[in-house]
């Protein structure tokens, strides 16, 4: 049965054993609204229930991979505190769904990978970008702590020292530095070379036995559970909800919710 989902902010392009997933809000540089975050989580969770695809390539249409939160979005007030808390955890659930997906995931990054966009990319198994890509988590600069479970994820991927530098100082890094730090596996000069590199990674994975690749991913994910001991990321949404009420956050990012 063909894999289908009703998505409004994401475009799916099946390609044999590869599912090409495109964040599809190019007019906003793929800034994520609540609908997109919900759809990302639902999509990568749904992929676990199928065997049609071995690889999912996540990219962004237009000029950027994902430029972070859509600060122009106006959301209705939650009906109660429980709904507010649920909505505050959508990003963490989406990033965790990518990270825990049974399908091998590859991030195709160009342009901006800011905030949640950086989290989406970092949650993938493999990451390839252009040299002029911009990786940036601006939350501390905006007056709120980094949510979405991204702090332990970045510590695991690039080490505590680099994660501290990236998170606490809101340092912007380009694709070359991202490759140097281990945030991406490869950086290319142009978008055309990026696509060529993505295809090399895809073909390298497809050339290997499907079961041993998946079992290896299970092993890596299992060992990674050690880094989740004492994981406080379930409270990321609560911390952000509290921090956004401060005068600093309201003056810097008044509609950050």
C-alpha cells in the first residue's frame, strides 16, 4: 500500500526506497508554524509503521532549510492549561520522532537552519549542508531557554563544550564550522554539489543490507538511551512558558509562543 498522509506544510516525494520530505513554506523560508511542527512529528512517527522506505531525506524548498519559528503566527488561546502544556511540547515530540524513527534519516541543509530548524537537522542520523549554511539557536539571545530537548541532543552530537558555546552565547556557525564541530557530516560549496553528496550518502546506505543497517540504528539508539538518564527535556516547554513572561523575553520576542 502506498504511503500517504494529508499534509499542508510538507511535500512528500516517494522515490523507490527513498522518501524525500520537503518542508514546504518557501515564502517564509520554511519557518515552522504550529501546523508544521505537528506534521513533522506525525509524519516521522507514522514512518515507523511501514517498510516501504529505507531512507527519509529531509530538506526545505526555496532558499532555506528552516528559518526557525514563524514569529508572525497568531495562535488562538489554549482552552486550558493542559492544552497549553501539550502544545508547548510539540517541538520536543517532533524532534524526538525524527531521532527515534526506524527509517534512516538524512538532513539536506541549505540557507538557514535556525532554532527549530537546527533541531530538526540535528535529530537526523546524517546531515549534509552547504558551506554557507547558517546554524543558529537564538533562544537565549531572545530571553528563553533552548527547548525541544535540543540541549542534551547537541551535547551528545557535538560535545558539551561546543554545545555550551552554541547555546549559551547564541553563536552563529556556518557550514564549514558545523562540519569541523561534527554538527554535519559533510559541507559542500554549492547546492548542486549538496544534491550530489546527498545521493552518494543515499546510495551508500542502500547498497548495504537493509536489516543490518536497521539493527545497527537500533543499537546506536539503544546505547544513546544512556544520555537520556535524568533527561529533563519533558519540562522544556514549562521552562519556556515561564521564561517568555519575563520583560526581557517580551521585549525581544513578544509573540514567542
